């Protein structure tokens, strides 16, 4: 039983495996045989362009995400300053906490006449 377990572990794919020079040479020779010497430079250019485009799009995406995170952090930490009330104004709670509702003119006129 233990021997079977060791055999299975030995053939498992290693995630940290890198391609060395012999592996890269084998892939190059295989591509040369399959595609031929005339097509290989064209294929290389196309792969290079695709990788460059992918890298550019990835960098733009990272920059956009970073900008959005910065904007959200600035909104969270921005202190909310309420306007000063003038004499005779009463702040009324409403859906928008940033605005104070002015007192209607009829009420302020009646207050002035009572005084």
C-alpha cells in the first residue's frame, strides 16, 4: 500500500517545475519541424505582439483598479462639513445631511412681528 502511495506521489506534477535549456531547445526544434523555417519568425512575431498586448491591458487594468481604490479611500476619509446656520434658520433632518433646510419666510416674518 505504501509503495503505491509513493509511486503516485512520485509522478504527481510539480508546480514549481521550470523549463530549463534542454526543454526549451526541444520545444524550439519541435516547432521548427512542425512549422518550418519560413513560418517560425512570423509565428514568433505574432506571439510577441499578443504577449505585449496582454501586458499592456493588464497594466491598464491594474492602474484603473488602483485609481478606484484611491478614490474610495479619499471619499471615506473626507470630512463632511455642514454649512453654518444663519440666525433664524433651523436645521431639519432630511435625506441629504449636507444641506440645511431654510425656514419659510412666513415663519420668520411672524417671529419678527411677535418680538
